[in-house]
C-alpha cells in the first residue's frame, strides 16, 4: 500500500506515466523507464527503512538509460507523508551488490536514505 502511494506521489511530482513492468514502475514523457524506490522512516521496530535495489533490474534500468525516484516517507494512518524526493540516473549509481536477494533471485543492495539525500 505505502509503495503504491509513493509511486503516485512520484508520478505527480515528475509527470510520470504509470507503466508497471517487472523492473520499472513508470515512464517519463520521453519514454525513459523509471523505478520508484520508497523507504519508511518510522518503522514499528524503530529502525529506518532502506531502499532495496536488485542487481538484475538495476542493470536493465541502467542499460535503458532509466531513472530511480527515491521517496523516503513516514506512514500516517493509511497514508504517507513524503519527506523528500529525488530523481537519479540509474547509470550514475555505483553499487556493490551482495547475496540474499530473496524472492527475486537476484543479488541486492540496501541503501540508507542518508546516502541518497
């Protein structure tokens, strides 16, 4: 639920068109793929969320000259309060992936919001 709300906020701010695929969530007006990454800052366990990026999808996004939109937020009832938002070219990110990709079967990296903002 919260991820969808973050996607909708990114679509409004950047004028994106929803276009869900396995490796992206939207497209820019000129057709570039966009993956929206959301991180909850007020998790119940007291920790801050992380932006999770999977290697296979990242490589595809970078090859296609795609973008990430990073959205840190706080849960507010059934909604969210967007704290910040930033668009970054996927190819500009230098990431070190590791195992434990979980359900997507790909290596991953978890990025703390401070690294992006």
